[in-house]
C-alpha cells in the first residue's frame, strides 16, 4: 500500500517535469520566432538580430556538446555519475584525514 | 602528496572566501548608506565622489562581482577538482585570475565613484575596464574547462560540471553582447532592449548555473546521499541551456519592443517556473528521510532556506512578468524586493552555507562558536524576509499611487515608512553577516584543531 503511494508521487512528479519541459520548449520556440519575425519588419532595428545571433552561436555550441555526450554513451546509464562523485568524495576525505 | 591525489588548492579557496567577505562588507556598507538617502539622512551629502547614485552602483557591482563571483569561484575551486578528479589547468593562472579579479572590482568601484560609470545596468563597469573583464572571463574558462574535459573521458559528466561549462561559456558571449553592442553598435531603444537581455542573462546564465552547480555538489556530499534523480537534474540543465536565454525582454514591458514579442516573453517567463519547480522537487526528494540535517547542519539549513526563497522568487517572477502586474510594479520597490530576495536570500545564502561548510576544513580548526552561526542564520533570514515583505508591499502602494495619478510627492510620503523598515532590515542582515565574519576570524585563531591540515 505504502509503495503504491510512493509510486504515485514519482509518477506525478515525472508527468509534471515532462509537461513542464514541453511547455517551456514550446513557449521558447514561440518567443524565438516572435523575436526573429521583427528582423524583416525593421522594428526597433538591431535588438532582435543581436539576440538571435548570440543565442544561435551559443545554442549551436551546446547542441554539439549534447550530441558529443550522447554519442559518447553518457545517456546509457544516466544515474551513474551521481554515485561516482560520492565515491570520489569519500576518497578525497580519506586523503584529508591522512589515511 | 601529489596533485593528482589532492587536486584542491586550499589557499586559493580561502583567499577567494576572504576577498568575497571583504567585498560583502563594502557592499552592505554602500547599501546601508544609500538607504539613508531615502530617509533624507545621507551622511556624505555634498561630496561628489560619494554622491548617492554612484554609491548605489558600487553597492550592486560589489555585490555581483566582488561578493557573488568571488564566493562562487571559491566553491568552484573546491568542487571542480573534487568532482572531476583533476586540478584546474594551472596554479599560477588561478592566482593571476584571483588578483586580476580583485583589481578589476576595485577599479570598477573607483571608476564608478569617479563618475566613469557606463550607462548599462549591471554593466556599469567603466568602459576602459571592460576589455580586461572580457580577458579575465576567457582566462577563467581556460583554467576550468581542461579538468572537466579530462574527466569526461573517464566517465559521464556529473551535472555540476555541465552547469559550470555552461556558465563559463555563456558569460563570455553575454558580457560582450551586453557591454559593447549597446555602447558602440546598437544605441537607443534597441540598445536598451539588449541591456535588458544582458541583465537577465547575467543573473540567469552566470550566477544561477554556478549556484545550482554548487548545490548539486555540496548537498549530496554533505548528506552523503546521491541526488534523487540525476536524469532529472540533467533535464534541468539542458532545459536551461536551450530555453533560458532571451528571457530579458520581460525587463522592458510596455516599452518600444514590439507587443507581439512582449506577449511571447510573458508566456516563456511563466513556463520557466514550471521547470524550476521540478529542479526543487529533485532536492526535496534527495533530503527525504534525512530531514534532521535541517536542524543539525548549518550548511544544509542555509542551502534549503535559499531554495525555498528561490521558489518564492520564481513564483513572484511568474506574477511580475505579466503585463497586468508590470503596469503596477515596474519602477517600484517591488523589483528591488525581488532583486534582494534572489541575490541575497538565494545565492548569498548558498554561499554562506558553503563558507560555513568549508571554513573549519580549510583552517583545520573547530568552530569558535556554534551559537554565532545560529545568530548569523536567523538574523539574515528574518532580515531578508522583513526586507522582502516590506519592499513588496511598498512597491504595490507606490504602484497604486502612481496609477491613481496622484501627485508624485504623495508616493514619496507613503514610501518613507517602508524605506525606514528597509534600513532596519538591512541592519539585521548586516548584524547576521558580521556575526558570521567574526565567528570565522575567531575560528581561524582557535587553538582547537579538528584534523591535520593538507596544503
Ligand atoms: C525565471 C525566473 C525569473 C523571472 C521570470 C524574473 C523576472 C524578472 C523581471 C520581470 C524583472 C524586471 C521587473 C521590472 O523592472 O519591472 C526582474 C528584475 C530583476 N531580476 Fe529577475 N527574474 C527571474 C530570476 C532571477 C534570478 C535567478 C535573479 C538573480 C540571480 C534575478 C535577478 C533580478 C534582478 C537583479 C533584477 C533587477 C534588475 C534591474 O535592476 O532592473 N532574477 N526579474
Ligand atoms: C545591508 C543590507 C542592504 C541594504 C540596506 C541594501 C539597500 C539597497 C538599496 C537602497 C538599493 C537601491 C534600491 C533603489 O534604487 O531603489 C539596493 C539595490 C540592490 N541591492 Fe541591496 N542592500 C543590502 C544588501 C544587499 C545584498 C547583500 C545584496 C546581494 C547579495 C543586494 C543586492 C542588491 C541589488 C541586486 C540591487 C539592485 C536592485 C534593482 O536594481 O532592482 N543588496 N540595495
């Protein structure tokens, strides 16, 4: 019975996360196009071009980082890294204790 | 002991903490002084070098670059080598960056007081200082990215390291965009719209990712329990990477920026809050079953209080980004309340937690007084809650008075009691900060050692 409650909590949380990220991505795309649309219209000339260029430069870089991380296999076991840092921290503390 | 075994440079971490605290004192002194101007009791009246408008800029710049950046760097010089397993690129370069940063913050303060501020919010650093800051940011990336890349060959990167890469790369672009383009290439209304973007990117793509990156490191390592879901944390990071930029339009609502763009900025700002809630849920799930830490462990208490404040600011943000709320609160003290809650209540709280965690380990000494740690926490917490509520209500009152087209002086008369309470809350915060600093200095002098020192 207790386990069920926990599973429900996890289910609700993940539904929230996935719908949240979807919502954020859709609203971002909407905003991006609204900003880009002002360029040919010549409205407040200059502000949109700069923002779009800066965003694209950064986003392209991060897209490649994402791809690199994906191809490297980082997404096969996404939870692994969180255990590794705790092991490393334990080792560091041993060094600090001088053992 | 070779560097591979203990890659952390303890002296450097300590130096950044000390520099951060010195600038924090400078900044709250400027904040308190400036708050007296609102009560018509500014003590340095008539001295051009200390004219209130300049002192305000010293307050905000010392906070952002002197306190927050130094503090965040101290955390990074601790966390990056420990999470990656490798030291930063070069010890010499680290010290060079350290001194460079302190000189630049001082040069900024002197430049601003001398009347050379650049007309860009959060970019008031005089234009002749800007190229050095850009160079400093390049050096910072050069120093931190190599250990992260090396560690990516050993295993998948931990989320903190992703956040650090993000911040180091973004800030270079953001700084160039915000400080040079409006000044030289796109002046006027368009330039102002870009500076709005710069303000938000500065806080959202530098301070926020560095702060969260450090939380993802310190919380699990202190409570000795992994973050509840690393997958969720990575989703938070990639969400920030792709969907957080270009938020700044919400700083200039009802401005010449085309209305259709403003509408899109409102929905995008609200959407971010949903994502933020899931980041917080991850930390709450991590603490589940270990809640006692909130009672017994000061760093964890600072961290989680900051996270609660983060949620409150973000909830407030969702409201303040709407066009309806903007009509009321723009230009009022509501925004100042938001800025203090997030810059002090969140990121400064996290830094104080980090400093509280690291100081005994860096000095190898036992705490001089645990009760002073308690005083620091409670004075800062109650002080910022008071300041936030006071300025938020004050902001709404100011907004309604203007909305009703009453004489401007009426809004000043009604604001004075709120400004008085702001100064009081500022004194409480200062008391908290001084308790912490006094405790740190007495701890450093303490004779009781906790463990052998390793340098
Ligand atoms: C996604 C979350 C956030 C949203 C939607 C948001 C929204 C806003 C808005 C709409 C304003 C302008 C209000 C006005 O002038 O009328 C503002 C101002 C400000 N925000 Fe945020 N904010 C967010 C997160 C943050 C964070 C994380 C920080 C700090 C690290 C921050 C720091 C500031 C500061 C310092 C100002 C004052 C800027 C100025 O001097 O004009 N905000 N925010
Ligand atoms: C002793 C405590 C403090 C006092 C009395 C104080 C006072 C003030 C005052 C009077 C302003 C100008 C508001 C205006 O122009 O209307 C201000 C702005 C600001 N302060 Fe503080 N401050 C204090 C501490 C801090 C701390 C610790 C931080 C951050 C860590 C901080 C961050 C800021 C920011 C970001 C702004 C700009 C707000 C905006 O432009 O909307 N302050 N402060």
